[in-house]
C-alpha cells in the first residue's frame, strides 16, 4: 500500500474555488465512506478547513486510485455549482482541476502531510490551529473505520514531528497579527491589564479582536461610536459599557488604553484634545493604538508626555519583522522535517523486510528439512543420536546460508532507497509468495479484512 494526497489550498486556489469544495462538518462521515469505497482506495482521512480541502489515503493501485479521486473532486465541484449560486463565474471543473488541485504520492505525500501538520504550509507560518484540525480529521476517520494501519502510522509520526518543530524551533515565538502585536505593545507599558480601562473608538474588526484579548487579561471595556446603536451592539457582544460620543474628552480622561478604528476621513483625536485629557488625568500614561485608515490620531499626539501612540504602519512593521523571524525559523523546521521523514522511511523499510526474511527462512528451512527426511528415509537403521546429528548439521548449514542475505535485507531495506528493490529481488530469486501475501501471513492479528493486508506494507 502507498500513501497519497489529493487536494487544494490557499496556495493553489482562490476562495471562490475553495468554498465550492468545502465540506460541511455534518457531511464528513458520509464523504469518508464514499471515498474509501472508490476503486483502488483502501484508507481515507479528509482535512477540510477554510484554507484547504485534502483527501489523504492509501491506494493499492496508483492509476486506479488517482483516476477515482480525480472524478470524485470534479464531481464535488459540479455538485457545488448545481446547489449554490456561484459568486463569480468559474472555469469548468476539468480546467479547475488542472489549475488548482494537486496530487502527491508516496514520499511527496508524506512530506506534504508533515509540512501541513507543522504549519509550514499555513497562511501564517507557525499558527497552532492546523495541528488540531489535522488531528480531528484523523480521529474522525479512525472512529468510523476509514483510517487503517497505514494512516495511523503516518499521521502519528506527523503529529510527533509537528510537536518537535514547535519545541525545537522558534517558529511560533513571535506574534504575527496586528491585533496581537497591539496588545503586546500595550503590555510593555502596563505590564498587565487588570483594572485597566480600554476605550474603543469605532466598531472595526481589528479593534474588536484587540479588545477581546485585553479583556481576557483583565481589562474593562467602554465603546464610543458616533452611531450609538453600533456602540451598544459591540459593547453587548464583548461585555462592556457605552460612552457618549459627545463626551469623548471625559471618556479619554477615564481610559488607560485607546483603540481607535472609526473610519472617519479626518482625525478624531487631535493633539489639543488629548493634551486636555492628559491634564485631567494628572499625567497618567495613555496608550493609543490607531488602526484606522485614514488615521484617527494626529501624529503630533505622540509628542505629548505620557502618551504612547502607534498607528497601523508601526504595527504592520512589527508584524513584518516577526514574520521574517518565523520564515528564518521555518528553514530550521524544514530541515527537521526532512530528518524525521528519513528516519521514518528507514524504519518502515526495515519493518517491510521482516516478512520477507521470515518467508526466506521458511523456504530454505523447508527445503533442508525435506532433503534431510528423504536421506533418513533411505537409512532405516540410523539411531536417534545420528539423526539428531544430521538434523543439527542441516540446521547449521541453513543458518549460515541465511545469515548474509538476512543481514543484507535488513540493512539495505532500512538504509537505502533501493531496499524495496532488494526485497522484491529476494522474492523473485527464491520464488517466495507475493509480498502482500507474506505480510498477511506474518501478521497474527490479520482477520482477512481490507486493512490487514497493509499492516506490514510500505507507507511511502
């Protein structure tokens, strides 16, 4: 059995295509059962997020499986086009498949799974959510029985590798969103936010996100907006209170942190207004995050004593620096993944040689015992001591003959890309049973089911 992946992601397809292939969580079980029944497909797990839809699995016949999955993906596109009104005109499914949907098999599929799990293929490198999403995808497949021993083996190693990447690199050390960077800057001024009052001007999304983080760390919230209804809506959603827009100077005097995102065409926080508020505040520090475009806060506000002013360019510069740090760490993570893949494949190849060695030993031992019995049958007067001596001689010759090929099979299969070729050659030279048959016979837990035949097979 071999590993494959068929899918598309934010790297290959726009959202207009991704949304047509997105699978509703309630439909995943049905989709898994449908795909695993396709010709050539033996095991299946599906990862479906806002940024990717990928089908991982095991195939017994590469051409047959890939043809089945290609038809399946095109079918999903066609079905989506029929049941929902597309937001924009798209190319026919056949064209979309060639342009946006990728297929990978064997080592390339393994490498892709490891990178996805370690968040090296994510929109934001190092983000932690994808590992949990991949785990959920595998757990569901295992629960309903579409994931067998091959997927169990490769997904388990992918999860361990992802944890090692996060532990041994700094890939997730730096914040990479405007909202999170704004909160980190505020923390440099205040240390912690317990008892601090956050004033949100406007009701923009990034202000919402920043306020949520600050409140989780103990801050209280007030919302001030020209349209009071929108302020009340945001305050209710976040658990804060409302300040009147006409009382903005007083609201500034009560605030410790201001997040401004109003959408106004001209600044709403001018230097004189903030200076007056600072006098009422008796010089207490005031941290202002201006994430509006056009800007809400005059540049000169930053000249006031005790006022810390940052605008969207300041925040995005820090985000960019943090992303660059992550990209440098990503190179270390890539090298670590390559090492883990090499170890995994070497271990897997070593295991794949075991059934062949056992079959070779059984074949040579059987021949030796048969010849010994034939000779002893022609010597009816031989005593038991002599029979045991003959048997010991046959066993000794068998062991010596088998030693070198057994060592070679273990060593080459574990340490060389040519290992599988050597295993295949052993089967041909000694007329051993087919490799899958050998694997089944060697597996005491094999009950004759679909997935039993791949317990000892290569996963690459």
